[in-house]
C-alpha cells in the first residue's frame, strides 16, 4: 500500500506542477482512545493507541520562500500557496483546509521559529472525518515538515504537541485539548500510550496478553464533522469550565479530575444540584465514572484482559451517550449494530462527537460477522450514507514515520 500511496502522491505532484522528486514522505497516524475521552481538557489521565488510518505528506524544499501544497482530499481548492513568512489571517480562510498550512506558519513564527525555506508538497489522507483526529494528525505533520525544511530541531515532544494544539485553538478557533496530539505524536506500534497530566509523563505500555487475539475496528458512519468549533464539543467544554468554576469556588478544585472519590463526587454533585442546571450533574457523572474506570482499563490492558478493556469502553460509550450527550444518531446506530454481534467486547462513539466514526474492540474472529451486520443494517437506518460508510480493522502503529519518496 505504501508504494501505491507514494506513486499516487508523485503523479499528483507532476499533474499540478509541484516538484517533490527525490523528496520525503511523512506519515502521521490517527488515534483510538481507550480513556478518558473528553478527559484531556478536564485534567484527567489518558490512554490510547495510534492507528493505521493516515495522512501522508510528500514534500521537498524549494528556493522560492513559498509553500505550494495540494490536497488530494480537497482538490477543489487547487494548489494552496503562501509565503512562508507571511501567512494569511484566519478570517480570510473560513471553511478551507488551507487554514492549516497558514495556521502552522502563523503559530511557529509567533513562537519565535524563523521560517525562510518553503517547500512543494502533496497531501492525501484516509482518516474518517471526525472521531480519529484528522485535524491533529494534519497539524502535527505540517509542523514537523516546516521545522525540518527550515533546519529547526525541537527535541521536546510535548512542545510539538503544544504547538499543534495552538494551531487549532489560537488560529483556527477550535477549542481542542491535547488528547489527539499526544496519542498521535507519541504512538508506538504495538503499544498503548499512557499520559499522566500530573507529571506530564508518557509511558508506553505493552498489551499483557496475545495481541493477535483481538482487533480494533473503525466504524466510519460516512458523516463529516466540519470542526470542533462548530460542534457540541465546544458547548461541552464551556459547560465543563462553568462546572469547574463552581467547584473551585466551593471546594478549591483546580480541574474536574479532582473529583476522584465517592465522597468528593457526592459533595460536588449536591453543590451542583443547588447552583447549576441539571445538565451539569450529568456531565460530572460521566467524567467521574469514566475516571473511576480508567485505572481498571489500564490494569486490564497490562494484564492482557481485552474483554475487561472492552466492557469499560462500552460503559464509557453509554455515559458519553446518556450523560455527556456528545454522540449522534449515526454514531449510535453503529454502536447498536455492534452490540448485536457475538465477539464484540465494547463499542462507542469516538472523538469530539456528533459525526464521524464510532469504534469497537472485538475478538479477532468477529470481524467478518461485524462487517456483515453493519453492511446489512446501517444502510437501512441511514440510507443517505449507504455509499459512504466503511468498516476498517485498525493496526496499532507508530504515530509519525518519515521515509524517502519511493516511485
């Protein structure tokens, strides 16, 4: 597949007058989070893996001081061109993927990185449009490319994560946390990535059993989310900040992760019942219960108990649906179908919510049955997406890989 992708990128470059001959290809992964989904902006521990739905960027430095880049996924935009040291204002690029190359140039220069060298590039990605972190993958890929062609070395991985978040929050206006960037940048093939926000540390955790005994599956609904800034995600972030402010005033909590025991949860919930909308208690309920499940999920992964990981994954999904109310009808249809299939350990919506992909953790022998069930039932439930949905087995993969363009 990699050779075919390289050939595709090279042919596209020739077609659009871009010179990438003898250049490089950087591949950035998607991610699959085991917990705590939506915990990153609430100060909680995170655990997940990189998955093999990718963005590929083929590139070669040029001497023009301009970036010229074409996306196979958005051909209607043509070749996007910008002076590397003069990115456009975000307001002039609304609803265009070109916000990302402009945003990366803007953030890097604002943060003190001198950009002088441009490059020609072609992009192609097969990450679903919501749920598996397409935007974070793109931002990371572009940042690393800008830095490399300009001879800038940044050894601190968390600094790269921070820069990628800034592109989305400060330039694009998407209120994302750091879960996606962390899970992609630090991902290692065959390993889970555990992030402890208290120590800002990364631990790579091998699965304690037979990794060939289970599969991770992407259930792409065929729907596309326009961006976190236009989704329910933004509303939930604002709600969580309001809840945190209420609890900080009453109990001195710095994040909602401080609600970490039955006693603190019951006290916080009583307070919210008195001063906040009823929805606040539901949001806190999901976060508290998901945080309680997190340690068990991590322990189950270490022990090789994928069925227990799946049960917690399913419980998180029910909480995201009923208490956090961040899912959507197509996402839940995929989950409803998956729950009918023997050998599916757990399923839930993925990512920021509303649209995109759900995910499932399954026995290795259950994929054909799951795929058949989805093929039979999903088009009946959502005929408008009958030509757009997909079911993919995902491998646990490295987050970032760079290699010579091979054609």
